C-alpha cells in the first residue's frame, strides 16, 4: 500500500464560536491510501482543545509511514486494529486512515459503504444546522440567512436564556442546545426547565466532561434529554455515560474512525441510549463517512460543509436537512481538483 497526505486550511463562512473559543478556518489533514491501483481517502480535522494539529499528525504519520504502508490490506477492521496499536494516542490520525481503509474497501467491493452495512440512506434523520455564539442580533441574522428545520444553538454565555428566547420568537424550527461543557451544575438546573418551556429538543454536554456527579444530578432532574459529547470520546466512555446522560454523540474523529464507531453504536443501543452522530467541521470527505452511518442513529449533526465557505470534494449534498450521497462505491467522493502532497 502507498500512503500520501494533503494538508488544507478551509475558511468558515462566519467566524465560528463555541464556549471554548473562536476560529475562522478549519485546518485538516486528508490521507490517501493506494492499493491495487485504487485510492481511498480519509480526513482528520485539527482541533486545538484536543491538542491535535495538522503538524503533529504529519510528524507522527511520517515516523510510522513505512509501517502504515506495510500492512497487507484486505479488511478495514483488521487494519484499524493494526493502526490502533501502531499509532497509540493519535485517534484523529487513526480515524483518517481507518476512513481511507473503508473507502478503499468499498471501492474494491464496488459498493457504497451504506450498502455494505445493509442500510438505507433514506432512513437517516435530518441534520441540524449550527448557530455559533455571537451577539443576539447576529445569531438571529444567521437563522434568517439559513432557513432550516433543525438548529443547534451553541451556548455558554451569561445571556444564554435571552438569546434562546429571541431565537424561539423568530423560528418555529426544532432547537437543540449545545453548551460544550460551558455551564455549572447550578446554572444547568436553573436553565433546563426554562429551555423545556421553549420547546428545546435536547441539550448536548451541559457540564464539563469530568463533572460526573453534576451530570448524575442533572440526569435525574432534567425534563430534556441530555447528550454526552466531550464526556464520550471512545468506546470505554459509552457505559460510563449510563445514568448520567440519556444518549451519546459519537464523533468519528474523536473515537478513531468508522470501525470503533460501529461498535459504539451497537453498544449504546444495547444500553437503551439515544444516539447522535456529530461532526467536527469536516469537509465533504469526512462528512461522507458520517452520512453513510447516519441511518443507524436518532439525531444527526453533520453540517460542517454548510458552515465552511470552501470545500475540497463532491459526493454528498444536503437539502433542507436531508442528506444525500452519490451512490458510488466507498465514500462516493471526488476531489474538486487534483490534490497535491506537501
């Protein structure tokens, strides 16, 4: 196998702010695996608060590149296990390589991934559209600019309730709230009943990722489903969330790829938990992987391509929340222009 990589830095349509900070661009690393003349692609966005940068991923990949290429590829699950041990502690990079392995496998089998898994894309839930933290006026303007059936509103300010009341006045759409761990336990206890009265569908990660005692209390008191994000990174975290959250948000980048995500989905279902698939502002390449898994979950948050002002590939489209894939083998994506290694 031959491994090549391509770094990019894609700009957002608007500065994107959550409780952890603001960014205007999304750095990411695309990996390409070539086997028997066929190429598979995967993606890993760089996320500062997970201490993941493109430069670190490239350096680690270069240090193990010969071994990455040495694997006799015939099955993506075996390849993930090999990578998991070869690149410990680098979930983002393993995710990109695992994704490329699945893309390659689907192309070798001449089937899109969702058909390999016997799924129907039409069964996927609608994706939400995220409104980042901003002034109330600008958040309203963003809603008006992008009419959508479901919004995810980023919160974590002193003015959260007033913002949400104003947004509810300007739209009848479903509203989800994502605090990214930005509330204290007491703030959440006071806010949740008021958010319920506004018809908020769910709240994602209300407290800090390690505030398990606070989440146990919220779980008992909340009138709204609570979904773990930062508290559910990998497979070992799913069971820990039982009795603290009503569901988990699985992100391919964080959990290290499609292979462990499939296991996490099965595990969460066995524990009667709700499931969300989330994005980390991936381009069409990473978003396509999420799209193929989407029929397996209850909630979908894969609006990365809608938030970016530029993209590097084609292969998925989103029509008023409904996700469509190309139907071509593997991820079904094509680069807009020939990528170049750096």
